C-alpha cells in the first residue's frame, strides 16, 4: 500500500497512473478518515445499484456504479469503484470465473475498508465482512452460486 500523504493527493493522473493514484487516495482516506460525501445524483445511482445488486442483477449494478465512478472525484471515486468492483466480482462468480471473482471482490473489500463502518447510508463494515467471508468460503469449496451477500442500510 502507498504511504499516506499528509495532504490531499491530486485529482488527476497521467495515462496509466490511475491505480497508483487510487492507492494514494486509499492510504490518505484510511489514514485521515477524509472520505468526502456523495452528491445527490451519485446517491441515487448508489441506491439504484443496490437494488439491482440485491435482486441478483450484478452486471447491471456494476454498470450503474461504473457510470458514476468514471466522472467522480476522489475520495468518493474510491467508494464508487468499490461498488463497481463488487458488482463485477459477483458477475464473475455467477459465470463461474473464480480468478475474476476473487480479484474484483478482494479489491472491493479493500476499498470499502476506508468507508467503514458506514457510508452513503450503507453498512459498509458488514458488507466488507460478508463479502470477504463469502468469497473465502466459496473459494474453498469451489461453489460460486447463491446465496449471495446483500447490501444493507446502516442502522
């Protein structure tokens, strides 16, 4: 993991530099707790994606969240990226692609950690724990079918 900067990292990155900037922002958000807040349109997209995800429409949820992630600014960008990876990971699970599933879900859990215990009205700590446990258990037995974790509102 990148060392946490003492001030906010930049918003822009050079071609090929998104992952490095994601790592800087993840370290910064985790260290400082500065996770920003989503705009109303982003919150609407999060809610729509949560409904799609909880209905088992994982690819649709991925697309909904990815559409907002592309134009978002940090640190909110990381949260939307975590959700997009969550949808993609479970879409891979449904297609029985363990390599794609495990990479996407591991990234989602890692990014969600900066937004725990709750963010955007969602119980992010529980989501990360449930997804991590589901992926570990399913990887051991080689079964990637339901039941899948659900995204729940924060208490």
